[in-house]
């Protein structure tokens, strides 16, 4: 029983904590909260654990972070017993890994699947959260942790006539469990972001005809994926301690080696050779060849033109190659795609590219897609149109804090958080990898582990010090959002209409959401907050309404 429950007259919750989501964030949060002896229940909308990797099972779905980095680091024994088979793990392997984690640590007994949280409301009288689900669960908890993921709220564009289409439609972010049959069919893929870039080459191998509808050309680099041999697997396991240290000390949470020179200060031949080396190695490390690709337009132009030259080399038809060359966005200001054979796919005679800017989609008909130049007939339409990123999964839940304050309304002009972990007016509500945290600009697993560990230490110290509620202050979150925006203004990120700013969702406020200062700076900021008795948080004693109990000791003295 917690200090809160021992206080005279305190309401006893059904649970100590509710965690929403059973992906990387939710599984690790459950594991660590149980380590504190807390009663925890995880609600997961999917039919299995995995979060993003449960739903994103489209053809070609694969991580763009190397497998040995894209994994938990909290248990060296887990590192040694799990064996990755490829450099970049495919969706089935990542999901199998998370299933293994759930089994290894006995997490399933505290996870309720096929259950979507409908509302979470703070009760001002009891000081507890009441959580309700779509299956009738109605529980109270002291803490609520939103582990809903940054890319989990799939977004389908509002195109007239969608309901009339006689064929099959599917979204890459909500792929049917039974799969989709493309063999011998005419297929349309709408969207060329990360999921489209991965799915298009695989679908092209099966479809009789494939049309790709592109609104904005995408920068993509080759993955150079490969199976891992026995010697490489052994070497990875032997060097895990050093790898884990490097990821924690890296701005991006990866073992990618970063250049230490400016792209504008080296001769053109030397600059191209550096980009060429990264291109041949594969993966998203090309912008890291120099220090200033994301901060200096001349450096970025050099990197952008290098990739455009590669597109022209690969794609045989000059007009198609030209349409595939991005020109209105700096490279890496949108998430850089990592592919296997994407550009070469357009050399197939049965694959065509439609520029939606030149020929807008006007409606979906019974037969297919009608653009300004006519109707295209299809059997299957695949929407690779992305997500309501960072905030979408949260806004789809009716979350209300003190005095009925709606999170949707509070964030109507853009998300406001402190450290990306909490927001004023919502005591004991925490977000893992939320807006205002490094999350999507890093290896998200490394960010998740840091968030969870920092929050668990906060809760442990709260209980030891007799603190009932912790809540971000308005001043602290305003300063944090200003800090995030100021850092973003030093980069080229704001020059792209990306989902980092919510630009892919009509009507969504344009606010740069992830923290762009890197993991090292972010960790230091969080450390300073903790060392200063959680400066920027309001701490309410468990017996705040009683005069016969001494106030709690400072958190720095707790335990």
C-alpha cells in the first residue's frame, strides 16, 4: 500500500497505475512499475503486444534503425539470449522480439488486449484518475501513463466517394491481419512516405499493374539490408556493452558515426566522396556525414543534390526521375526514408507514377480513382498516407484533468508539455515519448527507456517523500515549449511541411513537436530538473488538507 493510501481518509484506487498501450513504451513501463511493487493494468487496443509493430504489418514493413540498436538495453541477459537475423529487422521479427519480452518477464497477466481506452478523467474529489474502456472497464488509478506511441493514429485522407469503391481498401498503419492479395490485380498506392517507400517495391513484385500517386517527392536512401552471419552475430553480442554506452551518449541514440567537419568547408570532390561512402554503407546516416547538413542551407543543398543525382542514375526514364526528385524540401527536414529498391521499381513497365500536384485526385469512384486527367481503374487501393503523429493517439481519447479541463481543448493551438512528459492541469498523468521529447528524431527505443526510467524514479521518490500528486506548472511548460521552438529555429526542420509540424493533417496547428536538441542535451535537462527537487513541477503532499501532519521532506532527501 502506498503512502497515499495510508493517509487518513484517502480514497483507495482499484490500481496504482493504468498504462495505455503495449508497445515498446508500455511493456517497459509495466515491467518497471511492477518492480516498485505497484498494481498495474495495461490496456492495449490491438489483439497482441507490439503497439506500432502489431498494426504495421504491410508488405516490406521494416525498421530503419539497425536491429542491435533498436532493442531494449535494460537487461544484458536479454541482449545475449535474443538473436537478430538481419541488419534491419522486419516487422514480424520485431513483433516476435516484443512477444518474447512479454513472455520472458511475465507481463501478459497484467495486459488486457483488444481493449481501447475511451476516457481518462481526473476526479477532483478523490484525487484519482477514472479510466473507462470500450469494453466496459471502469477503474480508478493513482497514475495514468500514456504509452500510445508517436505513429499509431493512422490517417486516411478525406477523399470524396471513398464508400463507393467496389474493390478493397487498406491503410499501411492498419493492415488486415489476414493480409492482402495483390497477385494479378491492378493496384493503387496513395502516398510516398516511409511506409509507401517500403511497400511499393514489394507490391510491384505481385501486382499486374501498380500506380503510385505522389503528392510530394521523397528523399530516400538505400538500406543495404542483409542477413547477419554467425560471426557478425557473435561480434554484436560481445560488443553490446560498448554499443549501449555509445547509444546513450549519442545525440540520436544510434551507433552511427557522425562527421566532425562542415560540408561547406571541404572541396566538392571530398564532400561527394563522403556522401558516396554513406550511400554505399546504407542506412539513414548520410546527413550525419557533416555537422551542418540540417543547419546550413548550402550544406543541405549539397546533400540534396547528391541524392537527386543518384535518383537520376537509377531511374531510366528522365521524366519519371525528374518527378521523383524532391526540390521543395531540405533533405532530412522530413524523416529520411530508407528503402530496398524503391527508385528502381519505377523501371518496371507495369509501374507508373502520377504527380498529384499536377493531376489532383478528385474522387474515388466505384471503379477506382478519378483525377483531373481521367479515371484509373483498380482492384485494390492502398493508403500509405501516414499518421496524425505525436498527438493523434492522445486526442482520440477523452482525457480530462483538473476541473474537467480537456486535453484536446488545451492543445487546440498545439501541444504544450514540460519535458514532453507531463502537462499542467493533469496531475499524475504522464506521456512516454510525447510532443516536446526527442522521440521521433532519435532511436525511439533509447528515448523510451530514458523516459520510463526517469518517470519511475520520480514516482519512487514521490512515494518515499509522501507526495500525492505531481503536476507540471504552466510557467515550466511555456518555457519548455519556447526552448523547443528556439532550438528548431536554428535548424532547417521548420522549412518542411512535415508531420513533425502536423502539416500532413488539415486544420492541425503548425507547431514543431519533437525536441530537436538531441538525446544528450535532453538527458542533461531532465537530470537538472530531478537534481533540483523536480523544478518545474508542483508537488502536492498526501496530507495537504490536514494540519496535524508534517509536510513531506524534499524529494532530494527522500529514500
